[in-house]
C-alpha cells in the first residue's frame, strides 16, 4: 500500500514536559490503527502532532502527497465530543461545511457545489433530514454523525478519531463502527480508544502509546504483550466480546 505519512523519531510535548518520546510510525493507505494506552500517555498528543497543532521538539512528520492533494486537507479529525460546545447557534449543514474552513477562509461563502457535497455526505450518514437543525437539538448519536461528516467533507486520505465512543448512545455505537469499516475501504483510519474489546473487532493493527509508541501488526493482542509494551491496560473476556479496565499506574511517565 502507498505510504500516506511517516513519523520519524518524534519527541513532543508541552512547555518543558515531554509527552511523546522517539516515536516512529508509518501510515499507509487503508490502514486501520487502534491507538490504546493510559490517560496521559500521549494518545491525543500524537494526533495533534500529526495535524500540526503540536510541533515536535525533535524529529519530523513527512507527508507523501501529490500536487492535487496539496489543494485539500490530507487529514480529517473527529475530536472528543465532550470538548465541543453544543450550545453554539449553528446548523448541521454549517457545521459540516466548516470542515472546508481552512481552505476557504473563515468568512467565505460556500458554493452550491460545496453545499451539495455536504448534503450528499449527510444523506450517506442518514441525517439529511436534520440539515437545517441547530446542533444543540441533536442526540449524541446524531451529533457524532454530524462531526464525522465534517471530518469527511475535505475527502481526507487519513481519518483520525479521538475517543469517538465517549458521546455515542449504545444503540448507535455498532452502526458507527460499521460506518468506519466502510470508510476504511476508501481511506486510512486512526482511532484512539480505551475500549480495546470493541475496537479489536474492527481495527487491523494496534499501537500502544505510553510516552513511547509500540506498534503491533495485528488486532489480536495478549496481556503479556501489553505488559511488555509498558501499556497498563488489562484485558478481561466476557462472553464473546472482551472488555477492558485500566490498571493502577505504578509510575507516571508524564
């Protein structure tokens, strides 16, 4: 598969605090990588480094793009939903179109073609009928679809999701992961999650992030491997689907 980007010996953090150290990872077309690890281990920071929001202290991020791709956003991002303001008076369609903001500018008027694209994505997500509703009136599952549509409108090669299950009702969760499975036929996906038991049914590979990054080229991971990776997550099997709980950290690396 063609390489989309490469993280080369990246160390990053905030101020004088190192959160990620000597991280190496290559992301290829149609990868589906689950990012796991403890709170404060650097999972969200890794996404921010890829997006350019956090600049590395050392190391580089290399994007492999064509001239045409340089005209659009290579990455799409779905942030943690509990960090979003649902009270802001904006419609569903305007939220989706805001995914083009970096290209068009904050105060640009969107073309009819761009609005049709937004409507098309909303229709695929099953929420076209909500296109004129204020986002504050939506359920958690509906809002998740809206922000996923926003991440997709720029046709990214890499979709990144940060704890997407934190604001999704149980009824929608299975549908959401099936949507991701279909999207993975067209783009690479990175998903940050504590729910190892759920994501291992969908991801292809796993990376454990706890200051350092350990890449596991499979979606099957054992407790022994987690301990070897210094990834303090305990796997518990219950029925057909494994669930997860977090161990007490013996040492805080951050």
